[in-house]
C-alpha cells in the first residue's frame, strides 16, 4: 500500500525513501510535500488506491525547498496543480536563487552524506501561492493555518488544522527511534528550536512529520521535547 490512512481525512503516502501526506475531503484533496524527483508515479498510485486521480488535487503545499520534499513539485505542477510554499523559500523553489546549505554538525554532515546519497536536485517550479505566518488555506473544517517555522530553512512552514487538531510539521520536528525530536540539518538550530516551541504550544492530536512515523496524542510529546530543548 502506498496510501496509509491515519484518520478519515489524512493519509501518509509511502514514496520509497521518503514520504508525503494527503488531506482528503470527499473527492478533493491537498498534497503536502512530494518526495524526491521522480515520485510522480508513486503519488498517482497512492491516489488511485483510495479512488482518486491527480485531477482531484486542489493544491500541493511544500513545507520547504529541500529536494526530498520539493523534488517532484514540478511534475505535480505539470498536472495543473497550484504550488503553495513559504514566501521566503519560493525563490529557491523557482530556481531564481540557490538554497543555502544547512549548518551541519560533524555528526550531521556524516549522516547527511548517507541519507542523501543519490538524491537528485529538485527541478525548479514557480510558486503560485507564496504564504506567510498566519495565512489560512481553504481546507479542513476551519481552514489550515500556516505556521512559519524558520530555522530548518528560512521559509519553512507547518500546517495546523485546529478543528481536527492535525499538525503537518515539515522537518522542524521528526520521529526517530520512538522519540519526537527537533529536526536535523538546520540552517540555524537555535531559530529551529524556537519554531519547535511554537508548534508545541498548539493543541495537537495527530502530528505528521517529514521523517518518521506520525504520532497520535502528539501534543504532550511535542511539549515534553520543547521543555528539554536548550
């Protein structure tokens, strides 16, 4: 199965090495992230498993510009799907400027070399809807609120659906070896920690991470990690 149901509205999409998410409302859907380049057929297969086609997509939201999240955005956009992303990351996604590298620790540099081996660069694609903190997208019972989460990249964003208490964190948080942690490979770890604390203040039941299994009862887990951050 490529599409794993997490709740009546939320699916995790297994894209091989990476993952994405789908918010479904009836016969319409929003895609959150796209995996690495070449993931389009896997996304289509996942949609097909739940009775949807690519024509059901109202938008694709990119949590940030990194190639394992925006890698197939150009392909998805070629289906006629509008691209939504943080305003500060939009020029990188469009190929107008080069995205800055993370400030790796020695451990992270070695880890990144392993996990990103063979990862191709994301083809550039224009961002149709650049978003900022507090913007609300038109899905979910009360909308999906954009939460700016700078630190991983300058334009990283999370999505929070208050009625359903669902949080799509992007890479500001992760689930690793059973622990909810601050994400790695950050541009500025201190700023990323502040962004994590912002997410921990939300009333969250289901947290969907860029990397690692989603977590239910997530609010307490996020707050415990936030309290332990330096």
